[in-house]
């Protein structure tokens, strides 16, 4: 029985390796330069093949290096579809970068890229929870596809804090404008009830 279990475990581990290898082979060769460039500057990059032309790259980077990482994948065969920045701590973010490969793809607006980078590294953005306060609002995610809007998500101890504490911060950032409360969802924790919120912002007039 023990030998049988060991054998089954071996088969499962082999299957996992094979599946991972197969998915890596599915990546278009044009993604490889982008992955290599990112790994050279930011360390391990985890690629995930979405389809033949779309790939999602996951890795960690400082907030103030987001412009640099976007520039690292910029070439005539790569287009950035979406960038999602997840707040880890006050210095480092987890990044999900969705890119598309093709021939002579149109490029995203350099002004919007700059605006997005400035937003993410803005020192007033509350990426880290201030546990010393009873009332707190935190940004957990900033995301854009570089179309018309930027999505900001986070958690607040009270719904009113989004308007009283976060909106004044966002209104003072030149790269975005007109924050709009899209939705909120309450959930219970050991520290009490909190709200997960989603905001939509437009690009600033002077980004």
C-alpha cells in the first residue's frame, strides 16, 4: 500500500511538471524578450498564458519603478492591455501585467503611463493600514487599461471614510480627477465590520 501511494505521488508530481512545461511552451516567442527584460531588473516573473496572443506576468516591484517596468516591455510587438498594482507594504507592490503580442501594435499614451506611475508612487496614497487609528481607509489595488478610467479599490472601517479621508487625497492628485464611488460591499472581520469599496477615476486634465 505504501509503495502504491509513493507511486501515485510520483505520477502526480510528474503530471504537474508536464502541465507547467506545456503551458510555458504555449507562450509566443515574442513574450520572451519582455519576460527576460523584467527578470533582469525585478527578479522572478511568473508568466501565465491566457491565449495564443495574451499573457499575464506577475512579479514584485517598488512603486517608484512602475514606469521603468512598463518601459521594459515596450517594443513594436508588445502592447500592454492592463496593469494592476496590489499594495503589499509601503515600499513594494505586487504587479499583474497583461500584455498582447502581435505585429506593429499601437502604443498606449505615454502621458497616461506617466500619470498612472505618479499616482501609484504618490506618498499620500494609503497603501498601508494605519493600525494605530480606530478609523482607517486603505487602498489595496490600482488598475487601468489606459482607456478612459483608473479603478481604485480598497478597504474602509466605515463607508464615510472613503469620502471624508480618501476623496480629498485623490482630488489633490493631478494625474486623476472626478473620483466616483462605484460600489461598496460590507464584510465581517475579527476587528468588526468593514467595507470593500471600488472607485472609478478619470485622468487628470494635466497628466
